[in-house]
C-alpha cells in the first residue's frame, strides 16, 4: 500500500508509432496492427491505466504540447530506421555427377541438376520510446529499442540423386515459401515494448 501511495497509477496514452526514417513504405502500417496488443498488455501492469479512444489523439504525433490530453503520461514511439523482408540474392545453374564402383565391380553414376537459389532474410529496427508528462510536456524517461536479424538460406531447385549434390544446399522440387520476416519484426517489437512498459509501470 505504501508503494501504491508513493507511485500512484498513471493514466497512459500510447500513441501509434511515428515514422521518421524517411522510408516511404506502406509496410509500416503493420506496426500499427500490433498496437492494440501492446495497449492490452500495458493494462496488465500495476501502475498503468490505458486511455482508450486513441484515435482522438492522432494530432499529437509530432506535437510538443500534450497537456490537452486527458491522461498523465504520453508514450511516444519514433522509428529512426526499420525494414524487413526476403529477397533472392543469387541464382545460378548447377549440375554434378559422381561415379561409384559397386562391390561387384560395376560402375554407377549419380547425377543431379537444377538452379541454386540463395535468399536473404532480414529484419531490423531502431526506435526511441519516450515517456512524456502531460502536466508540463517534459520527457520523464526515454529508451532506445534496437533489433537486427540477417541470415541466408540456399536451396537447389531441380531433380536427380541427392548423393551427387555437393552444392551445400538442400535439393527440393520447388522453392519453399519464405519465412515471415514481418512476424519476426512485429514479435520482436512487441516483446521489447511490453518489457519496457513493465519496467516503467511495475
């Protein structure tokens, strides 16, 4: 009870993220799709009371004056850089054969051919989260969010015997669907944001 009296509960407005990266891309909208989930988790913290009807406050995205909002604090997220996706970074034809001699002395030839596809998967963001008082528009606290994931996958799309495949890539009949780097991006954003809110309001 003493802690509750000292800290109190804060009425919190969580604005939709602002994009200051200079990247004009409609994919940024996917970030807004996870904001309701973050707002819901914000309400699970001990000293945070989410303020609803967030659409009423969209005009405050790039404002320095928040005292017109009926809340105690504003949480503003600004993305300085972000991107995610998958693209084919390399494609080349591949064929190979191997000869083996059986125990009876006969020779067998294993063959494989097709196209090698190398895809690059990536997701990253660099953002600043600010906790701003509506009483005097001062920044109470701020924190940087950062994430980067890059990796390559390689497949040999073709036919033949796997024993002749020395490409280092898996032999497949068709290109497999790419991983959802959008989900990787969103899940990491949710994880880092909700963890930060918990450190502020618990």
